[in-house]
């Protein structure tokens, strides 16, 4: 699984003109599910993301986790993270999981975050065309890959 996480002061996701998910301070998590991803990949990200010390402490150092600041997560499914742009000009998506598998693992990711943390977890709508509005705080952005 690949994930791009962005530290935000606020974020929302809109589908068909309606806001379907929003958070204040926290993280936007863009999640891409690859062929061959399993619950092991999922568990890695569910454990890693809330514990990453990427929020500022009183001294301004990245020393606090999402759990410590009581932040929220806005989780968005994004298969384009698996796009291969090495050849030609059009990305190939052969490495992306099939939609049924991707949706199952995306929904498990959300459910496990909700079950294992006290975080507010908001979402987009799997497979929908979404508009994401966010204020990246820092900017602070990290790429996580469960296979690396």
C-alpha cells in the first residue's frame, strides 16, 4: 500500500457539491492499494500513521503524534498513487489492485483506525470524483509504502 500523508490545519472532501467528510487539525491520508496488498500491509499503515511524530511540540520540533494532539484523519482512496509514468506520456495502472480488493482494504483501513484509536476518522467516497480542499501545515508531506 502506498500512502501520501499531509499535515493539515483543516481539510474537507466534496462529492457532487456536498461535503462528505472534514477534519480540523490532523492528517489527510491518500491511500493507494496495490496488487498483492494484504492485511499485513494494512496493519503496518494503521499502526504507523497515528504514531508518526510529525506535529510540533512547544519548542517547534516535530515531536508529537496525531494521537497526542487529538487530531483527525481524512482518508481518501487514490488509485493514482500506483500510476506508472516511466514509459510514454499516459500513466499505466497495472500495479493498482482491482476495485473490489481496493475498496475492501480501504474500508478495513478506516474501520481499523476507528477501532484502534480515539481519532476522528472521516472519509471520501470510494470511486467517486472528489474535490479535496486542504491547508497543508508546514508544508509537511510524507510518502509511506508498506513494502519498503
